[in-house]
C-alpha cells in the first residue's frame, strides 16, 4: 500500500499506483523482448565481443561503443568496486551488497554550468546508493526479483541495519561522505582555469553553511524518512542495479535536483507488483 513517507516522490495512493504500473510496464516490455535473455547472459559473462543492441539503447551517451560487456565504469562497477575505489567511498558492506556515498555533490549550486535534463547533483541531502556485488543489470533483470525479491530485500535491509547501527556510525559515515563530496566539487571549481565561477563564489559560504545547519535534523531521521528507489530500464543511466537512498522531506531537497523523481520507483512499489503477480499466478 501507499506510504506517505515518500512525499513528492509519490504524494497520493493514485501516484503510488502509477509508480507500480510504470515498473510493471517497463519490466514486461523488457522481458518480452527476444534480445533480453541472450544479451543479459552475454553481459554477465563479460562478453566484450557481443553485439549489444537492447542494453545499449539508452546508454549511447554514457558508454563508449563496444564497451558494454566490459567493466566500463570501475567507479561504479559493483563486482569489483572495492578494487578500484578509495575505502572511504564504501560506507558499509555485507556478503551481498555495498552502501556507497554518491560521488556527486547533492548541492546543485556547485554545478553552475549544468543544464536542465542533465543535472549531475544528487536527489537529496546525503544521497547514497546500495549496489549488489553480483552482476545484475537493472531491476528488470529477472535476477533482481528472483526468490521472492531476495536481492532487493537484502539491499533494503542492509540500509536499514546500517542507518540503525550502534553509536550512530552509519549516520556519521553518510554525513562524512556528503561533506567530502561538497569539498571535492569545491576544489574542482576553484582549480579550474580562471578560478571558480562568480555564480558559485556568491553562494559558496552558504553551500557549506547549509550542510552544517541541516546535519542535526538529518541525524534525527528514521529509515521511514528515506526513499529507497530504482530507476527502471530504459530510464536508468548506469548499466547495473543500484538502489537510490535519500531523505524525502523538502527541507533536505532545497538545493538538490527533482528532475529524476518521475522515474524513481520506490522499492515498496516493486515488491507489491511482484507479490501481486505471484498471487495472480497462484504461486
């Protein structure tokens, strides 16, 4: 059923049903495509010579031609994430998944030249991601919802356990990663030829002040105050499964993008669709 905690992500029961329908339609379309099974099989074998057509349809702007079967983005590839990234990027780890902080800053003011439709900032304060260690392409990949959605349930449970960890360790790690992203983007802007843009310099102090004034409220959140959601193929921009995790309240989204809210499907919507379909099939 609809959960009010998703705020503008799903403000009504009707909107929640739309999210469910959005997922169901895209999932069914993908799985009915005759290319899907063979392309997923090749991708999971790291077949660099396979002629990927379906999986590459929405990634031409993100992945160079011919690289889809490869570990094309080590900074995101979960099957070898720990081998290619600084340890502080990994906030938590289980046997099945990682929690990582978003490399991009959540504050859109740090991207003064970004244009609508290609906003790089996160969807909210301290936007983080949960990624599986197994090579799973997207939530439409049957592996994502196999065994009564065991994998995505584990990803959600991982975040819940992390946030509720003793001595607020999880909260502290998320805050530290969020501040590091702000600092890294600040350094990039200031190191640019000619220095950082005047538009950014005018708000720079407030960017960091907002972080400090928002921290106390963030630390008081419960897991019910977070969206855990997926961007469903072909609306995804990264070719492997990952779950977005971020606080939904407007106070945490003042300087973050909402451009991707339309395609963010809450995990509860996906679980409900899968449950309904199993009941309909008598499983």
